[in-house]
């Protein structure tokens, strides 16, 4: 199956997990975009959405969906999002699309986080196949790059990207993340870090994987 079809089957399968009448947290990325399109056909199922990024908000509105400001919502039963890499403990690297801060906020608030991915995202060790994105306050860029080298990584400034929050992204290559929770805590502790794209402290609750054999579910 082509990659885009793997994303479509998983985006379709997650519809069955949506509690009716709820407000739904929406992630960012190409898999989520497919999900938004499919969701728009059954939009009466939900009361509305909260969005993790400006780009997802744009698509949600384009497809006629209500988007609430998170500050006006006090309960989020479910968050649905993709990932760039995920290990067998459901810990993830996210932020390939630069929306990691909004994504992490929604993932942390939600009662349940369902991750929708295609089979290419499964990895044994995080950090080896996909670089770790970190959203950073611009004035801390050089300092943080030095710190990331000390962690054993190869940091690279992501050019021509300003996040939804007016910050920059540093992608850390070649990090072998053997203890994701520890690494998340260490990177979180550096002043100037807004969000690290490591989702280990709050990992997925359910993973739906689009494979050539159909949708595989991991709980
Ligand atoms: C965006 C993300 C996405 O979830 C991640 O990049 C996966 O994207 P795609 O569905 O396009 O493969 O973290 O910041």
C-alpha cells in the first residue's frame, strides 16, 4: 500500500473512537489532515474541536468545523494526533511540523491520547531515525545548541520556520534516547526551551497503525 493510503486507513479507523457530543483535540500533520477531511463528513458526531496549530485551525474551519479557544474549554476527553517516531513503550518524537507546543498542551490536558501513524513511524530507539525538535526562545539559540552537543547530539537550526508562538526550532540529530523520560526532563530544565518534542512524560494511550495488512491497534 502507498504511504498516503496507510495514512487514510488509520485516519478512517480512529472515527470509531470518538465519543459522540464531545469536544475533540486535533493535532497537526498530513495524517491529521486526512482525519480532518474524514471527520468533516460526520461532523455532527461532535460538538466541536480545539486545535493544536494555526494550520490545523485553518483546515478545520475550511471543512466547516467549529474550533473553540482552549481557554474556554474545561474538559477534553480525547486528543488525536500523529507522530514522527514512536517506540514500543508508546513514547514519541513529535514536532516535525513545528507544532509541538500546541500538541503537547492538548496531549497533557486530554483524558485520552490516540496516536494515528503509518507503519514507517515505529522505531526501536527514539532519536536515531528522526531528529528531536525543540522549540526555543530565539535569544537562547547558541547557548542551547552548545548544551545539545553536550548531550551527544548534533543540533541544527531549522531555517525559515517561525512557530505559532513566534519562536524558532532546533532539530537535534544523532541522539540515541535510551531513557526518554530522563531526556525529556533534562531538556525541559534548560532555560530558553519552550517545548521539547519528546512525548514520554505524557505518551499515547492507544496507537492505531496503518499497515499493509490493515489497521493494527496497540493499547
Ligand atoms: C507535527 C507533528 C506530526 O504529528 C508529525 O510530524 C507527523 O506528521 P505526519 O502525519 O505528516 O507524518 O508532530 O508537529
